[in-house]
C-alpha cells in the first residue's frame, strides 16, 4: 500500500513530498503475496516526513478486515521504534 508521491527519478526535488508505504508478503518480487488477514513478519515500512526518508525493513504487520486495515510495529534503521495503524476505504 502506498500513500503520497513516490519519487524514483534521480533528479530529486529539494524537498521530498510526504509519503507512506508498507509492503507485506511479496516484497520486491520475492515471497508470497499476503492473501489473507494475519500477522506477517518482515514487512517493510517506508515514509517521508519533513523532507527526510525513514525505513524499517523488519517490521511486523497485522492485516484485518479482509486486508483493508491493520497495524505495524518496527524499528527504523536509526534504531527508533515505530508503530501505526492504517485503513483503506
């Protein structure tokens, strides 16, 4: 799931726009897609806030409601703990 603008161009803007993304199950073409609700290890969470990129590659994600909502916990590469919830409508 992704929210916001993903910048893939090598010509980065001076200020990155805010964005959020979480990958559960099949990540970068590897693994099985998350086909049902449940707890998934090794989720990837990435976001941009205040122009800074942040990422956690060993998050745990819980999917619920037919994979329309969930929560995650993890640790950023900087060592800070993160957690949050999401809901798709």
